[in-house]
C-alpha cells in the first residue's frame, strides 16, 4: 500500500490599495504537501472557493489498484471520503458536509468550492491484491492459490471462500490441495483491514464433463432423445490437448431384461483428434447422431425418438495419461402398453400400463391424459396409477392417450398411444351382414353350377370325337372306300 498525504498549513491575507479607498480582500491559500514514496514533498496552492484537484500517485493503475481517500490522520476523527475499485465502481461518504463537495475521477479527488473547514490532512491509500492465476486443471492435480497484500503498513487478515461460499482456513493466505470438480468456479480472497473488508476474485477451471446436467435422462417413442455431454465454452480444445488428451469416445452398456447391465460395452463413436476440424468416427451408431457444434464443446448424442432398446448406460470418456474422465448417463425409456391391443370394440375391457420397464422409484409419478371428450377424462385417484384398467371402453375413448412422467413439479418425458375403437354390431347391421353373406353364397352356388354344366358339355364333345376315331380304325381300307371314309372322318372332327 502506498500513502500520499496532503497537508493544509495556513491561509494568508493580502491588502489591495487603490487611489480613492482601501479594499481589503481575504484570500485563502491552500498549501498541499505531497509525500511521495521517495520522501520528497510537493506543495500545491489553491484559492478559497475554487475547485481543487488532488492527484493520485504516479504509480496508481486504475485496473490494478483499489484507491481510498481519507481526511484526517488519526482515528476516530479520520473520515473515509471515498473509494474506487478496479471495475470502475465508486463510493462516497454519507457525511453531508463532504458528499456534495467531492468527486472521484479515475486519477483525482476533486473538491468543488473549497472551504476553510476543509483544512487538514488528506490521505490516499493504494491497495493491490495479487493472486496467481492457475491454468486448466484435471481432477487429481494440485491446486495452488496464493493471496497477498503488498505494501501494507498495518496487520491484515486474509482468508479464502471456495466456489460454494464456504470459508477455507483462518488467516490462510495460501491454499494447496488436490483439485476436484467441486473446486471449479470462482474463488474469493477476503482481506480484513481495520474493521473493513475487501474482496478479490479469481476463477479456477477444473475440467468437468457437463456437471450441471442430470445423470438420469428420460425419453420415449413419442419424444426427442438427447444424451448430454459437453465441455465448458471457456475451455478450448487446444487447452485440453495440451494436457495430453489421448482419446474421446462414447460407449453404451445395454440394460438387460433382468434389470442389470450387460458386461461388454458397445463402441458408438470415437473422436479423430488429429484432424482439423475435429470429426467423429461412427462405429455402431444405433441410429444416433452427434451434435454439429463440436468446436463449441457439444458432444451430445441425439435422435428424433427413443426406443425400448435404448435403455441402459451411455458413457462419454476423455482419456489422459494419468486420469480418465467419464460422464455416465442412465437412460430410461417410458412406454405405454395396451392389452389386448390398440384395435378394440366398444364395451371391451382394456388395460393400459405406463412403465419404464421396472417399478417406478418413489420420487417419480405418472399422469394420464385421455382424449378430449373421453368418458375417462377425470381420473379419481391422485397420483394416477401406473396400471389403468378400464372395464368398458367406448367409441368416444378413441384417440391419443398420453402418459407423462413427473418428478416433483418437473415433467421428464411423455409417451402417446392411439386406440381405435369400433362400435358394437346392431341387429340391423347383423341382418345386413347376413343378407350379404347369403347373396355371396348364392352367387357362389350359381357360379359353381354354371362351371359344372360347362364341364359336362366339354366332356360330351370329347366323347363324340373319341367314337369317330375308333370308327376309323376298325374299317378295312380299299381303293374304292377311301374318299367316303375320309369324308366321314372329316365330318366327325367338325
């Protein structure tokens, strides 16, 4: 901390004499002594009622120093007139005798209309809080923070606040610890000096894979599927590669019908780290695609709709020489099952089940939404049952039945099933159907008899032809009979 002291010493009187009369004018002279860090004094004069500019030390840097202006040397008569921080923030005293008189510019204390009561000592203090700025850290690496107040002539107490606002240590200037994802964020160095508190902040970046998103993700056949994974926007791929990044990939562990996960993973995607720009290599995609904003740190997998076979664990992995960062997303798929089916007849019983493939946890609930105008529009129980049994369903129940999954007041996902319900057959409809069936049967009988008659005619013609042929073979040929036999055989053929 550097100190500059302005000392107001005295005022002087001058007499101005004219030829006709003597005019006495009092002029207040303000003598300001500037005590620099080298010990040399600088005197500044000012006149009563004018605007006075008290300059800050030449070493003052508005982006690196906090500056404080005081009036008076000793407590408790010493008054803090104002302050200015590195962000441009300005504060002034609430004392009305000073508040309207002073202004703090970037490099001066300005007193507008100096008065006799403003004589005294003005002290300006410069305080700089210096902290080392750590680079990108991986979980498990060493985190070191140091906070020190330079050039302070009084005893100060320093402690740290972590990103959660918790105090770390008592009067502890330096922190050395193993970095975890909880250390990611803004740390605050708190300096307590003479019952006043000053703060300076620094950001610590510990690489973490999208910690804000839920580890459980929900989808259905009727909703969009997103499996999230990302890196913070302020972290570049060059920074990550500089930590020795070896591999980035997606893996899938399917959920078995028994409820457990399979032993072996399915390799979905892997990242080409040597290509510019970075690109994904598709292995076994399962119909999934990657988000296009890879350069912005988005590594999520997406699909228009979920599937029952999507249930399982999806793992996004960053492999470094000494550590592997994993983001595991547990995907659940909501599904509505109708028994005996979706094509029904009025008056038929139907059972609808809204399920994740296993019993719902206690913190999850379902809500049914029947079609508009349905006889089941108001369900009595709250919460709604997972298994909805309807003894008799009617044509007004046709349409889309929606089941949504909720956690507290937040909707997670929903699924839709379409029921087609045909009306019951009336007596007239039965008569019409039976009459149509009789007509069809009669037509079939007529066609059958016509076909049989045609078959008999064809057999009769073939029979006559065969007789003619036998007759020809039994006659003995002579020269005189040849023409007659030929004519007879010819007539049989026709």
